[in-house]
C-alpha cells in the first residue's frame, strides 16, 4: 500500500520534470501553453493504455466491475493519479481554473488513488478516465488555436464540432451507462459510487455550458 503511494509521488515528479523540461526547451511560449501540451500527452497516453486493455489484453471494463486490478490497470492509475496531482498543484499556484475544474481534478486524483489502494474496481475507473480524457486533446487544440489567432478558421470549427459530439456521446451518453452499471453493482463499494456519480454530474454541468457555447459558435451571427 505504501509502495503504491510512493509510485504515485514518483509519477507526479516525472510529470513535473517533463513540464519543466518542456518550459526550458519551449521557452518562447507561456507556462500555460507548455502545461497544456503536458495535458495532451497525458490524455493520449492514458486513453491508448485503456484501449489496449479493453481491446487486446483485457479485461473488458463493462463486465468486470469490482474485480481485482490488473498490473496494467495499476500502471494506468499511477500515471494518471500522478498527473492530476501535478495539475492540481499547477492550477492552484497559477490560479487558472474555477471551482468546477478543480473539483473534477480532486475527484479524479482521490478516486484513482483510492482504487489503487483498494486493489479493486480499476475497470470502472479506467473506463471513466478514458471517457474524460478522450475529448481533452480537442479542448487543448481549441485553446492553442485561440492563442495563435487562428480561431476563425475552418479547422477550428471542425475541431470544436468534434469536441462537442464526442463530449455528448462519450461523457454524457456512455458515461451515463457506466454510472448506471456502477450504481447497480452489488460488489462496488459505496465511495466509488459516490465519486462516479459526482464525476458524472460535473460532466452534465459542462455539457450545458458546451451547448450554450455551441449555440453561439455555430448559430450566432456574431463572431465568437
């Protein structure tokens, strides 16, 4: 158990060192620019790990609720928990995020570490991690395009459309199915059910905000 916490701390340190190295190499851009590159790297890494587990090595996440964690699942939990701890610290220092995003990060980190120590239910959690991180690169690309003064391009609109569709289908649609499975599971512990539901409710809040944004972005006569 103690070893798992050390691994998470080590993961956080690696993410922090990667960020500092990127800031040194890519010093012509801001610290937030570089932090968002790290966010994209994390998203791509963990989603691919979850896809390997689901499609190649197993187990299939929707049918193995509350099962013992596999080695690859634990590795994914450690990588992601370490990243979220790094990001919580960065966002707190830089004061860049609001309460909803910070709550999302804290719930993510606590759930990942909790499941790692619990030794079970990684299937549910990595499925949620996949759903939440799948849309992240498109969100970061949107920010990069805005910073590069290229937000009024067709590429930007296509990116926004993909982000909105994926968020609605994965975070809200598949997310509802996963939350239903977790709540119905007789073997999943209560705190995982609470954490999963809280995570999903945050997603619903964001979905409403995204729909308001989509209305302005695609149906308004004013530039947005």
